């Protein structure tokens, strides 16, 4: 029986719209899943690299800021008193401070600086090895910012009652102005005081102290205005102003939460509290570059330790320590930075080294400082930053 042409057309159209089989659908889905997984794998890897890069950039930026701040302050260390070092250098600090504090201190400094001595002396820079709460080094920097008359002015002898008890007599008072913080120095002691607001220095010889000022005191722990005035040789030098051009008497050290802190030794802001400076810093190390023959060139690198270069030795007020402080012409700083991103596996070594390229006493690598990386921190990436900073005012000294 023959099929009609209409039936043959319907059969042809039925065969033309035939669908996919189950096997074909499963193969297509499997291929799609493989492609999707590959794409997501690429995206996940890319996102992981991006997060790692961003985290490392944050750590590098934080380290760069910390290095810049330390570099800027260390370069200016000794400003305002380096030229008169033989007359005022290494004097013991006596001061009344805001927030009911004073130098020498009667109690330890707040963390992370409790390991710093409670009696300090005037010095451009001193490293207290391992003195921070986390075992990192603490760097102390002192610099004035009066900006005029870097050499101390000598006190003239008093004659009877030619000046009041709260005044000093100088050849002239050029370079001094109201509100200045002034160090009075003699016999190895320094007494911090403050000039009367509105005072304008010049040909006048009387240097007036503000008896109502936050820093004024007639008597410190180890000296007094009367004692200094009675000496045959005493000096006055401005270190800055409380309103602007403030002096930089600072401590730097690593504290809790991997944070680099700074502390104002003069409490210009009135707060007895260290301030966070940079995050992600797990260690700060430093060594001295010293000029042993007084020619202004680094002759050797030495660790800030021992009976010669340790912080306690440099703060003992001896003639040897005064000479050694003057011979510190550079500092090598090392920072160990940590990223905030936790990786899936360990990406940091058990330890990192600083100053491996330095020689001391002719011995290569003698100053290498090893910083251990805690097991829990090895899933975070670490970076080391090293920089050498010249102490400009000591290099330019007479």
C-alpha cells in the first residue's frame, strides 16, 4: 500500500525536529560544569593574588611611612644643641611636665616603653636594645626646633639684685621669644623652663621665665635656678616653642597588636600616652654607625649593647659616654612588617635576618639580628625594610 505524499511530508518533518538524547544532555552538562569550574578557579586564584597584593601593599605603605618618619627625625637629631655639645651635651634632664609628670620620672613610662630608664640625659639619639614590651629596640631621638642661634648662650654672673629670681641675664636675648622652652645647663645638669608669653628677645639682657607656665619650676630633682645661677659657667638654649616649632624629644618602639608607637618625652600634647604610628610592624632593630677618629666618616658599625654602646652606658653621664654620643654619626634601622591577610598555607619562614651585610670590628655579619616568626604568623607574608640614616647635625659639627 503506497504512502500518500502528505503522510511522507509529516514523517519527514517529525524526523527533522528530533531532540537530544539523555546521554547527549549529560555530556553537555558535564562540559559546562568543567568550563564553569575552570573559570571560577581562575577567578578565585586571581582574587587571591589581588588580596595578597593589596595586603602586601598596605604593609609596604605602613613600613614606608614608619621609615620616612624615623628618617626625618633622626636626620635632625641634635638640632639646637649639637654645636654646643662640649658645654651642654649629655646633661641630666630635670623638668616639670604636664599631666603631673616630671623628669627624672618617679614611675616607669607607659607601655611599650617601661624598659626605658627613668633618668635620661640630653642626647641626639640613643638605642635601648630590646627595651620595648615586645622585645624590640626602642629608639630615642632629641632635637630642638628654635630655628635661630643653634649655639647656647652663656649666663652672665649676677651682681646683687640686678635681675629677679625668675630671670637670667645674658649678653643679649636675640633668638628667644615668648613661650619658648629653654634648657638651662650647667655642671652636667639641665633644667627645663618656659619663657613669659609675649616676650621678644633682642638687645635686652634679662631672660624672663613664666612662673605660671606648664614647664616652669624653680627647682628640679638634681638642680635649681639658684644653683645654676651661682655657677661660674652655665648656658641657656631654646629648644622650640609650645605653640609652634615644637621640639622633638621622642621614643619609638613596637607594642601590642604589631603597632609601632611614638611617645613625646616632653608631653607637648599634655597626654602621658604613647601614640600609634604604624600598623603591621612586628619588630624594630637598630645599630650605630660610629666615627672613631673624629673625621666625620663612619669607621665601624656597632651593636647598641655592652659597657660602651648600651643604652645604660650612654646615659651614665661619664666623659666617655659623652664622647661616644658625639661619635654616633649614623643609624641603620631594620623593620619587619607583616601583612594582615591569612593565607591557606605557611608562606613565611621561621625567622628573618637583618643587617647581615654589615661588618663590625672587621667581622662580616657580626651584627646580624634574627627575628623569629611565630608559628601562628607564618600564614601571613612578611617583609623586611632596612635603611641607613645619617645624623646630620653630628656630621656637621665642628
